[in-house]
C-alpha cells in the first residue's frame, strides 16, 4: 500500500477457509494507473474474460499461481476456477471512449504487485446510461490482495445493483463453496463468512478512496513460511500423525502443541526424538495447527 495512506479506519479478523484472514479498511487518494497494458476487449465490451500474468508466483491456499482470469464484471479467478477475488462485483459494460480496462505489475518496497484497473465503467442495468464507476484490484506476492475504490456516479442503487444496496466485495472458494464478504456500511464493514456460494453486498456504495485489504494473519503466514521445515503425515489424518523435524537441540526435549482455528490448545506434549507419533483420534474433524516451541508451525487436517 502507498505511503500516502490517509488513515487506518479499522481492522477485523475472520476464521474461514482453514486459515485466518485480516481485513484492513483505509482511505487514500485513488490514482489511475500509468503505463498499463490495455485488456484486449472489444470497444463495446460486455461479459469479457482475459487471462493475464501476475508477473510473479501468487500464493492462494496450498497452491501458487502465475496467472489470473479477469472478468469485466469486477472479479478475477485463478485458472483452476477455485479462488475468486471480487473488487467490485456487479454487471459492468463499456461506456464508450471514456471507459478503459488495463493492468500492470509494479515493484513497491521490494514486493511485486499486480494492479488491475477499470476506469469509468458503465452498468448493464443502468437505463439512463449515465452511471459510472472506477476501481482497482491489487495482488501482492505475499498473498494479500486489495480492492481500491475510485470515483463513481450512481443515482439509483436499486437500478444499478438490482435487489442489493451495493456491490459485492470479497472472496469465494469454489472447492469448499464458501464466501468471505464485506457487509454493512462501506466505511465500517464487517466480514461475513458463509458456507455457501452466496454473494451478499455492502449496505451502500463505497466512497472514492476506500481501500479494503485482505491478508492472511500472522499465524497463517508463519505456517506457510515454516511448513517445509516440519513433516506431518498422513495429512489429512484420521487417528494419528507422524511428526518428522530437525530439533534445535537434539538432546533437549522440545514442547509441542496442537491449536484449533481459534488458537485454543487442544493437545500438547514433548518431543524427544526427530520422528514421533501423536494420537489425534479424540479431535473433531477440522483444520488445526501443529506448533513446536521453537515457533515452527504446520497446518493439519483431521478427517
């Protein structure tokens, strides 16, 4: 995010999709992209799709991706049709010469960012032909993504968004059929996690300059970073797991624990060998984290 950030408004956290996400809501100046590559859509585009490169490996769940399929309706989805990111989901159309759609990959503070932009897009349901909106969708190589809201001209939301008061901004996982959506007033939204592919919306139209940033929290980031240093198998598991790791001090037992998604400890013990077994048959089915006292984490699925 740019250093010109005006104000951090609020931070929320929600457990969903087997990991915890953190939402940061802020406000800054919306700046159109310069030197971006236009999408190869027709002049009067409607319901268009394009595959675009990230320019880096973008992590989502257990997979990394080098490209994204972008829809003209304000969302992008991974090529395997699993992870969908919605910056401003509504039925959009080109509105003549003033409308543009483009993308570019920038490097900011040593990190690659794919930036996708729609400027002065029209709305399919707008009978007046005068409503417009602008927004950007940013993807960071650390797995975070952002919706940047630009200026809009919307008079009647019941026409533009049909039965909804605003656009859908959030994330959908089509493997698990779950949705993480923003609901409530645009300046102070709440995260709503749904166990179905349903798309609730904000309670109003987001204002120019709003930025909604979605990031895996420290626990998830730590898990992704450290998981190669611990082997947990089988995973998913039923009755037991086998842990293989390289202890910091081979002659000193190392404490371990298993946490549920709320961070509550459900099992604990000591490891006095490089490889050892843990009985997990008493755990309920779900997602957990195995943690060593050295701070190493690994994600665990109990079936």
